[in-house]
C-alpha cells in the first residue's frame, strides 16, 4: 500500500514537472501555418551577382526615405552593371558605382540619416537576452533590433547579413546608392551611426566567399577584381514564378519565443550544455521553402 | 575682479574635467614597448594553405592535452597534404584528413574534452562588458574568454578566428586531428561544448574567402573542391628569419583596458555615437609588425 502511494505521488510529480523545452528543430516542426509569413514582393529585392541571386528584404519601418530612394534607384536601373567594390575581412562587403559618377536619375543624392527612430509605433518584440551594446534587444517584423527605454529610440542591429547604407563623413551624405552588408562578427558599433535598410534572406555566400580587397578598408585596387552586380529588380517587377518561394518565421509569436529559447539552450544534437543565453545576432530567423505561388 | 574669479573657477573646473577618452588609434600610438609581446615560437603554428600562410597561436593554458597532441601531429607531418573539408556559411571552416584513415602516428586518437577548466590558476583579466552567454568575459594572455563565478570554471570563447577541435557525438572523441575556425558571427553556443586550442593571428582570409560546401553542414562533396593544407610547422621548427615578425598587444595592462574602452565608445573617425559597450568577440587584439629578429 505504501508502495502504491509512493508510485501515485511519483506519477503526480511527473505530471507537474516541466517538460524539457523543445529544440530548435522541434519548434519548427510543431509550428502552425500562421507562425509563418511570405515576403512582400514590393519590399523584396533580387540582386544578380557573382553567378547567383541575392534576395533582400527591405525595412521601410526603419528607413522609409532610404528604402523609397533605393526602390527608385532599382526601378531606374541604377545598380545594373555596377560592381562589388569592397570586401574587408571580418567586416563588410560593399557595392555600388565604383566611378561615383553614374547618374542617380530621379533619386535623391543625399538623405537625412535614418540610423534610429522613435520606438513608439514600431512593433518591437523584446527577447529576454543580455546584449553587449543595448539595454534591450528583440525583433521587429523579422529584423534584429535594439531599443533604449531612456531615449525612447529603436534601431536595427548591424548583424551578419544586415543591409546598410554606405556614406561619407557627414551623417547626411548617404543615399542608398552605395550599400554594404556585414560579413564577419556583427560590427554593432555601426548601430545608430549607419542606416540599415533591410537584411539578406538568401545568397549571403555570393558576397562572403569573394577575395578580400588589398586596398585601404578592403577596397579593390583594380577594375578586374570587381565582380559585376548584373541586375537588381524589385520583387513586384519579377514574374511571380521567378520569385523566391519561401516563408519566413514570424518573430511576434509564442512559437518564435520558443525558438529563441531553444537557441539559448542548445543541449542536444551534439551539444552537451546549453549556454542559457544567446546573442540577438546569433538567432537566425528560420526560412523554409514553399510551393511556388 | 568677479570676472577674474569666474575665470579662475572655470580653469579649475577644466583641469578636473575628465579628458575625452582616447580613441583606439591613439591608445596604440601612446602605448609603451612593455604593452606588447612577441609570439612564443613553441606555441605558434604556420599552416601553408590556399596560397598563403595562416599563423596560429596555441593556448596550452586552456587545452594542454590537445595542444600537446596537435604539436605531435604537426611534428610528425600529419597535416601535410590534408585538406580543407568543410566551409559552412556564417559558421565554420574545417580541415584535416578527409579520408579519416591517415595514421595519427604517435599522437593519441582521442582525448578527454577540454572545453572548460578551473578558473583558478588562470590569468583571467575581466573586462566590464555585458555578454549574452556568460556572467563574466575577459581575456587570458590575448585569448577572449569567459568565466562563471558560480561554477568556478573558465573557458575560451568561440569568437571569429578561434581555433577549435572537431569531434563526433561523444565529447571524448576529439584528438586535434580535425580543426575548425568560426568564419561568421561567433557561434558561442559551442562554448563549453567544444575545445578551443588557440586563435588565428594572421591569414583568416585564406580560410574565409573559400567557396561554401554544398553538402550537409557545408562539407565539400567532391575531392576537387578541397583546397590542400600543404604543410603545417611549429614555429620553433621554422627558421627565425621566416617567422612572422609581429608583436601582439598584451591584454593584462592598463593600455589594453583603455583599448577596450575605446572600442566600446567609438565616437570619432566617422562615428557619431559610441555605443557604450562592446562584445568580447568584437575586440580584436592589436597586432603590429616589428623588425625581423
């Protein structure tokens, strides 16, 4: 009888013991269709470069003026036939018009810096993770971001594969005609200093596996070293059948919170110990293929 | 007279106002000779690969058994004629014997995991920076590291350009015959799970600007894709005149503390705002050329 009672108590305990949290793969497998979203064609860029296509999601919620200007540049063919001009080891790959003489057409030559914005009105979903650079980090519609309750400002983080705007010394000298992406450890000291305008969803390897430039700041010194940016198109100008058929995990759901938790506590699949924390730049938002539209 | 007093007060204030902290370049320029150290030849590796030489500093203070085993492998020529077998985008480049059949000579085939160690006895110099993964971060003899006061353990961080040991599912299955280095955003979830044995001081671009592998985990699928590791030598076996003539900034000095502070507060040279913090993996310990020995 005591034995039976003991067993009953054990069963009761087991029923209330917290289940081991899911791993990243299990979170994805158990997700609902509503945990995923499609890319909006009007905010997607297709850049043909280095024998493949880089697919970019634009972030007008962070840099409306720059995104509008970039769309103008794209639609007027500014980027077609430009080049990758700079590949700096553990820092950035940068592209645009190497001559700096090509006409920007009807696009604006300079814009106010959009490196941060009012946090109010932004769908910022915090994650409970420590960060070396900001009091608070999280995601906004899939973009890794930071927020400062004191200043009331929010900004996109310069994580690996962010798309950001090159500029001169003057903060107001950028236009979106010169773009770069971090290819090494996140250069977060660029945050609040440079204006991120989106992130690369697919094709980073086309921009990272390039020879490093031997000039100052990794700029190429000879024309022959520059890989061509053959063509850049806005998703809504790309025939539907040619668009990237993927869906991206939403970052404002309990499923994504579970995914972040799983990234912070990897204790399976060859891992012995979960670290109990994760850098916002080390949370790669899941992307999965879907049937063509 | 009141005017004179006011001026005197202002001068006094100015004398006590904190000077604007130095920038990274100024810290280096104002450093003393004793703020720098040479590489110890007996803990340096020279790896000829991809048309150049990767220079590695070994860390016996973190992984004595692995470092000793790697030195045996190197001196017996194990790595000569092996290959780069895996390049996974935003993750790692890995090299060793693709056939997994080459004899390890007198080296041990497996070793206990040396992913962390007792913090006691380690020259850990903390930096006052928040970290997403560990309660405390800092440097040990130039190696970025973390420490947990609760467990009393310390470990090297898997930052960009760390050298770490590949292994199978079993934690005790590594030997140092298969090595990898992070080539993207620091995969710190490897910390305490894999055994870092050093860091790459020069030549990272020889391992990062390689085509990504198309197989699972970025492994190459065809022999022809594998770049040869032509030769690996221990520094003490390299003629003095051929050794890398550099010095590395010491990480246990007030000068290095000032350097970290400058990295955390970059507000010059094109930067408008210092972020007031820096990721331990984004502090690249300065290296500078010196005259040949």
